[in-house]
C-alpha cells in the first residue's frame, strides 16, 4: 500500500533570484543566481548532485526544449537532467521529480530548478491560440483576466455575497500582499499600496481591477534535496522536510458538464485532501502555520482559501476582511508578497513559494519572519478555472 513521502525527503539548500524585469540578464544568469545560493546554503559541491529536474514553461522562447541548457549553464557533469512542464505548477513539478528520486532511494542528492524569462518575449497573458497551452476551440477568445473574472461572478452568485463585498475582500487580498512584499528584497514590486488606490484603479475585467492582477516578471528558484538521515550526517539542524506533494489535473468535467458551478477549483479540493492525508493533517485551519497560494488574481486567492478547506464555504470573504490571512492573523498568506509582488515567471513560482516556507521554518526570513511556524503549505494553479492543474505541497520541520 502506498505510504507517500512524508518526512522521507529533506530540503538542505535553497536559492532564489531577484524577481522583476531582468533586462540585464538571460535565463542562464537567473539560474546561476538561484543555484549558487542553494549550493552555498546546502554546503555541498556541485559534483555531489546526482540528478536534476529542470522546470520551464515557455521553453522555445528562452532556453530550448531539453535539459541541456541547465547542464551546460551550471556545469552539471554526467548526470541525468529532465526538463518538465506542467503549466503554472511547473516549479512544483520539478520539485516533485527530485523529491520522488530521493524518496525512492534512486539517488542520495537531487536538485530542482525552475526558471522563466518572460519580459523579453512580450508575453502578457493574452490569448495565444494554438501556440498556447490550449487549442483554439477549447478556450476560444479567452484571456486570463476574463476567465478569472467569471470565477468572481460565479462565487458571488453561489454564496449570495454582493459584488461590492467580494471586491472589498479582493482589494484586501492585494493590500495585504503589497504590505508583505514591501519587506522582501527579492520581490518585483516593493511598495505598499493603500486600499483607496486599489479600489480606485482602472478596471481590467469586471470585477478585476489593475491591482487584482499579478504582473509578468523574470525569475528563478532552486532546491537541493536529500534524505533526513544524510541531512543529519551533513550537520544540518532545524531540518525541513516535505510532508506531502500532490498534483491533480482536470479531466474535462468542469468544461464539459453542468455539474461544476464555476465558483471553485475542483482540482485544488482533490489535491488538498490528498495532501492532508499524506501529511497526516486532520484540521488544516488549526495545524497549518502559513500559506503561499497561487494568487494570479486576487479572486483566485480568495476562492483557494475555501478549496484548501481553511475557510468554510462562503466564509473566505469574512475571514479575509477580519484579517485572518494577514501577517499578524491566524494563518498568514503570501508573507513574502506572493505572485502579486513577485509576478509569475511560470517555471519558478512553485519553487519560489517553497523557498519562502523554507526560510520561515529555519527562522531566516528577516523582517517578515513569523513566530515559530511549524507547517507551511504551497499551492499552484495552472490553466483556466474550468480546465487546470493544481499542485499542493506541505513542508514542515522534521518531527
């Protein structure tokens, strides 16, 4: 019977580039930036890495379609490197590959890297037709803001919550993230924004305004993993382990049948349930210390709080406005600023989230450090509300 990977994999080193409009460098330099930090943090030589997973989504416009760019850039000699892509969960998919290799006993030390260089491509989230992740006839004339705006409308209708109240909660989501991001030297946007500015911003797709949408940026993040036993032998203390790592993909039901009401993400609900079971979490609202979720739009974060079974159905608006997810609330969410302040270089985002959890668990988050966090959860969502991939990872201290 499958037992999962709880506490079978320790994270011994992580690195993260500065995110932003990195016109000064290419994907290669971004990889080096994250890799050198991770290698120094792990305290190992690159020759000790036995296998690696390389996550990047829009490979044809910046790094190519194989693992070779990472091998040559980082001088990883003679080891297997697998390039992976799973939409916005690409970074987490790379971590999953490295973690499973260690958990299986295939290798002792593995690495996951995620990188994306979007600013040079002109990519802005507009419809890409058959060249994008969906064929023309599957999401005709769709745009990311338009698709997620419909999520907000459906959520309001299902729960009988006024559009004004949902907008207020969405604005608080963005306000909170900007407050947090202002304290993070690696974030793209480091300026606190007032609620008035957010509420008065230009409309992008009703009810999503400018500050309800995350930006486009460049960035990279990296993780080095091994077994807890090897981590201890390396002299590591405050060991951080992976408690669970689950992915779920849409099977077409949401887009093809009326059983889905458009107000939530079915994949997140399935992935989170499996992750909690794997991690042994019975009550996520009581047991989870902090969250990094896929806030591509503020409404996505709002809905995700319910899909993760932390807020009750229809209760996320109240929890958000009560400050439950603020830095000083019950479960801080996006303590590093989230996608809202980092932007979303697709291959890097999942690992960037894990990086923040890792820093917090080791007490190394500086000005934004939380008090004694025990369990962190990261969440990615790729695609459209009606057809997507969701990833949930649970990371915590070794018991």
